[in-house]
């Protein structure tokens, strides 16, 4: 592999995404992409006593699912990269404590899924691994409780708020394969433009997405038209609009092929999810469930997936801090 | 690089740890290793209004310190790997939001420092980067508030409790250099032996340390005597004793050259820190301040550094969960 431009890594022997799997909660199961997910849950608890335990079960079962689909034995997976939104990433560590695979915990907020793919691809291309597992999860109820208010309070959500996706996305990347290939990655910098509203994450994260998007184009010499689809993770309706406008002011017209997982996963008119989906599982499940299948079926052949994350917590907001954003990009091609 | 045994990666052209830096708080400044740290703080706030902001300042200034000491321009650092103990790793993301380096957030609890060195080394050896920055922090006051009780409550700490180190460790790894070299890494699996006492982390993490230690020896064919020093991150006095005994039952006698950063950083008799130090900065600052200097001065030439982490949070403990542990090992040699 080689480092090109300021922050992009190009792969000489691009790793293959061998298989993906997705599980989603009841809200996502009523959305436009429902038929693409591997498993749709009827309720948020899935037989567990708490939302946190339910989220752990979701990532655990989804990882079992992707391993089964891949045909690769768990013992042949060299390393696992996983993380989530819960404090100290407990969904991942409790959900994956039994798989017996060396584990790298990562935290990129809602950018975690693409962060895991970036790290996994570098490990494979570098010769450190033959097969890696990448996984993430989020849960609407555990996220609301932790980042905003307990659901029992019945707080009203402002129109700019997004709905954390309940679910998980997981992928197995392998050295030998016939694609879709991870051809390059552009890991992002932390960008903080001074947004303080924790109910407007799209606006807080859009500048980071812009920074990574433009850097990717500059580093690779590619143009927006190179890709069949440019997809952000969870900017939602407001963030999508902001990114489209910001990109245009920088000379990049992405209107023709740009969309956002948070916009795609819910029906804005019928589902009362305000500005759209968010959370680690938004990008994770929509890519694993929908876009991976589109790539496998050659309906699209080149996708730039840019997952965005808001690197704050409830304490930082209470202490008057702004919301730093980050965005990691990965190009996946047939 | 090549993958050997079940989970170890051997480097063909081992990356060099070019420089390290450390900052510690007032308690650590009264301990036996005080003279080795780059900066010792007089109080826990360092001019900030909150402990969280102080922790962010500590990692920020420590990263500036290691960059200055290294002589490498910040613009020549390709990627940064950092994480900490605070919810959503805000110490790292707020502390490093201005350095303008592509950022991978990681979470391995107190194993974070070695996790960052592992990932950084793979990036360099694989050709993805020429220079990487690795950093971590922890803070006694913010950790007590978040994981146990607010300090204002004046809770009594049981004898098995450890004292979270206030401080930061940071390192710059580079492709070209004259050592000390990172020769191999053994990333660990999650190990949960059913310990539930959040005031006895040493016992909870020792089985993970054992698993990684033995795997490292099996994968590499090395014996304990290969190393001048085998150093765990923060098992503390109780965990150190448990690991020593467990290793012996498995046929590995490590008594002659084994110690723990949490044991070394405080004076057990005079400092009232009970079972010793803990936290991301325990391993981070003790390696960056003390062991790196020992390596540079050739007082020791081969060290196996095993950082341990407890992958729980306060919610998981309240929900009756056990404490999963993890340990990542890295061999550093002249």
C-alpha cells in the first residue's frame, strides 16, 4: 500500500469484503430498506432485561451471522475491530467477549463502522492478517438514555434531532477474494466548527464530512462523478443539505450521486424520525444490508462511504463545550 | 510483517519508537518515579475549571511535548491513535482536536497505550505511514467521578482498590530509526473469568494478562528469560501477585524480571494508594517516562510491555455484569 496526498492510503492488492450482515430494530423494520436487512427485530429488548444487554445481544448475534454467512471459521479470523456508542463501548466488549478472537476496541462515535473497515483493510494489505472482522452497533433507547434523556421522561424531540438506529452492521474482510474491493481509505481529522447543539448532529458533523470528502478527491485525483454513489453515514436531512451546499461552494457538485444512510433508512413523512437516522448502526446496517448487496449484484460498482461521528459526551455538553466531528472515508469498488 | 502462531505479528523492518513524553499529576509527582517524568503538575486542575478539561489539557500538552522533543513537524505525522477512559473518549478528542492530524479513536480501557502502539506499528511496517503519534491519558478525579463515586462524597476506598494515575503518555513511532524497535506485538482476546468487584480490577484483569503472556511465549518461542523486563500496565499489587502465581501454574516463572507499572509508580508504604496505580496513563506515563529512557540508555535492552484493560462501565456493574478484561503485549528491543 502507499500513502498518497495528505491522508489517503491506496491499496496495491485491495482486500475483499467477503460478507456482511445486519440486524435492525422495530423502527428500522418499518422503513424503506427493511427487506434488505438480515434480521428485523419485533421489539427493543429481544428477550433481555435492559437496553444495554439487548444491544450486546444484537452485535453478538450479528457477528455470529456474518461468520456463518461467510463460511469462514471463527478460528480463522485473525483480529476483530469493533466499537459502539455506549460508555466504554460495552456493547462490543460484552457482546464479543465469547468469540475468542483478538480484539481491538475502537471509538469513532458514529464513524466507527468505517473506522473498523479502514483498520481491518490496512492489517490485511500489510500482511498482519488474512481475515478480519469489523462490527458495530447502536440502540435508540440506550443512546437516548445516555446522551440525552431517559425515554420515560417523554421529552419532546426538536425537528433537527435524529433517531439513533437500533441495530448492528458487521463485515468480514479477507486477503483473497473477488471483491467488492476496498481500494483506498481516507481517514479523517477532527473538525470542530463551534456547533453546540446536541440535537443538531448533522450540522456539527457536516464540516468534518466536507473536509474528508475534499481531501479524498484531492489526494486521489478522483472527481465526484468517479463514484456511482457517495454515501455519508448519518448526517440526516439537515446535514445532507449542508454538506451538499458546502461541497458546491468548494467546487464539487455531488448532487447527482450523493445520499445519506440516515436519510435512506427511515421514511421522513411516515415515520416521525425528524432529521433521519443516526448512530453507529445507521451506516453499519445500511451498508451491510443494502449497499453491499448493490455492489455484489453490480447495480453499483463504485461507492465512497463516508461515516461521520460526533466526538462529544453529555458531560462535555453540560460543560459548555462545542461538538468536534470526524469523518472517515472508504472507497469500495468492483 | 508476518502473522505467527495464533495472534502475534512479527515485524521484518521493526519500527522505531523515536520519542516519548509524559506528564503526571501531583500524587505521581511524589512517587518513586517522579524524576523520570517530563512534567509534574502541582494540582489536578492545571488552571482549568473541570477535571475533564484538565485531562484534555494534559494530553494536549503532552502531545505537543512529544512532537517538540521528536524534532518531527506535526505536518509530517501521518496518523494519530489515541483514547482514554472518559465516556466517549472526550479527553483525546477534545485534547487533540487542534493538532490537525488524521485521527483514529481507540478504546481499550487501561490497555489503550499499548493498543495505540500496536496499531501504529502495523501502519508503519505496512507502508501506510512514516510517522504516527500514539497517546493516552487518565485522571484520578474524572475517573473516580465517572466509574465510582464523586470525590466530594468522601467514600472510603477498600484495600484492593487502585489509584487512577493522573497524567498522559505519548510516543512517536517512525519508519526509519535506530531503535528502540517494536519487534513484535501480541494483541489480546477478551477474557472474562467472572470477577464482579469494580474495586478489584487487578484480579479481574490478571487472567487476560496471563492469556496474552502465554500466547506471546507460545507464538514466538521465547521464554520469560528472553526479556530484561516483563512489565504489565496496571495490575497493581494484588493483580501482580495473581499473575505471577497463575504464570507459574502454567510453567512460566516470571518472578525474576516481572513488575507492574501500577506497583512502580507509587510508594505503597507512604502514599496510601492501596493496591497501586491504574488507568491508561499508568502504563502510558511509566513507559514513556521511565522504561523508554532505560531502553535509550541501554540499561535494559528487551522489554515485553503488557497493558491490561477492564472493559466495563458503571452501568454494566449496576446491571450485575462481570468485568471482561483484555491485555495487549508489545516487545520493544534495542
